[in-house]
């Protein structure tokens, strides 16, 4: 409909312009006066130039826009997030990466009892296509201050909530439509660093695609090892015997596989290091994995972690009644 209107508008514009050019030429024939011809000629050539420019713009922009919209599979990115000092900084960096990725739908799931105004306003201003959800991690499953980070898995309930939304959305669409049939699901934590190329690598995932993850597990990188185009084992520093010894950032699954396995979810009680396996193990075999990123020779995502900011000076100033203005959002 949009395209048709544009075509009609362009036709109308061209016909009017030709009429105008013709009228001006007729006027020109009847007039002998050279002073009158000059501005008229200039107007005509200006209008011709404008017309040419417009035609070029239409030619360049229309086919790319249309093909991007209709043919690219959607990437649904599920991100768990929780309130802390660096949250807005993490979300800013992440969202500005995602803005460069066509046909991406961000499912941001807050680990909170309700959606917070900070995240709601942030998403509204982000310019991204998104869904805002929340799911509080039950207290007994949550890391307490001072607990070692390996004690309990993080983000499990939030990723499951994202999966629930996807399954409901797909059911409502009757499993049909471009955004459902070829879509891909990726679990992107809010603190990692993602190359734009990673998203193009995962876009045509059939079942589960895999690639290396940099700076993880006490290694420069972990990765699936590929022989003759197939994953045969995993390069990891710890328990390579796990069903899928890969980090959350190292794989994407097709939405179809998620829908075909309605029970598949992350086990919030999984032993340390087994969270990814708890989701993948009943859906796919090692032989079926699709190696990406130059047969797993290229690192396109890094398991970066942000340092917790020290607030010693802030606390000292608060004691003196001189703390930062609480109305300024960080
Ligand atoms: C590693 C893996 O890369 C994670 O995918 C995995 O969930 C985690 O270990 C684990 O063992 O559970 P790590 O850097 O240690 O990652 O974990 P975080 O980045 O602290 O947390 C993973 C995600 O969960 C982040 O998006 C974070 O915002 C979120 N999170 C963390 C919550 O939603 N709630 C929390 O209380 C903590
Ligand atoms: Mn992390």
C-alpha cells in the first residue's frame, strides 16, 4: 500500500512536471526577449535536476528497503538484566550494537518484581523493536551479596520467560508468518561484547549454530572443534565431558526448534556449568550442530565483564550530606 502510494505520487509528480516544462517551453517560443529566457531556462534545468535526483533516490532506496523487510529472518535476542549501578551503561552499549542489526527484536527481561521505569523509558527511547518483560528470580535461587558467582546460575528464569513469550507469540500467529517460520533465538547477556558480523552468522540457523566465545572460562577463547565441517569436540578448560560445554553466548537456536520442543528450558537448579546443556541436551546432538564464524576459527563475541564501580567517595560525601543529586539517573 505504501509502495503504491509512492508510485502514484511519483507518477503525479512527473506528469505535473512535464506539463510545467511543456508550458514553459511554449511560453519560450512566443517570447523573443532574451532576459525572460534566462531565468526560465534556469528553472527548467533546476527542475530537471531535481527530477533526476528524485528518480535516483527512489531507484536506490526502494528495492533494498523492501527486500530487507520481506526476506531477512528475524533474530529474537533474549537478554536478562537486573538493577545495579552499571545497568544503564550496559544497556546503552548493547542497544547501540543492536541498532546496527537489521530485523532484530530485543526481548529484555528484568530480574525484578515489576518492570522498572528506568528500563521502560530506556527501551521507549532506544529506537529498537522490543518486548519488555520481567521475572523475579526466587530468593532461594538468587546469589546473595558475597556469594561466589559460580554458586548459582544467573538469568535462567528470565531466559525461560523470554521463551514463554516467544511460544505464546508463535501460537497466536498460528506458527505462520515470516517472523515465525525462519526466526532465530539468541541469548545475549547484557555485559558481553558482540560483533555485528555475529548476527549475520546466526541468521540462517537451521537447528543450532555454534561459534567460539572469547575471554571465557579462564581461556583466551573456548570453541567447538570442527573436522570435515562437523563439530567433533569442544576446546574448553573445564569438564569437556559436559553434554554441551559452551557458553550461553556461543550458540543460537532456530525458533522452529524451540517450538518443536515445548518443554525445553533452562534449569535454574542446574549444576554450575550445566545451564547451557540443560537447555540444549534434549533438542540437538553434537553431530547436528552448525559451525559458523569460519568453521569456528573466528572470535566474534567476547565474554567481557564490567567491573563493579567503587563508591567510597560517594559514601563519604553522603555522610556529610553532600551525596550526588538522587534525581539524576545514572
Ligand atoms: C556466565 C554465562 O556467560 C551466563 O550466560 C550464565 O548465565 C552465567 O555464567 C551463570 O553461571 O549463570 P556471567 O558473566 O558469570 O556469565 O554472568 P552475568 O553476566 O553476571 O549474568 C548473566 C546474565 O544474567 C546477565 O545478562 C545479567 O544481567 C543477568 N542477571 C545476573 C540477572 O538477571 N540477575 C542476576 O541476579 C544476575
Ligand atoms: Mn556476564
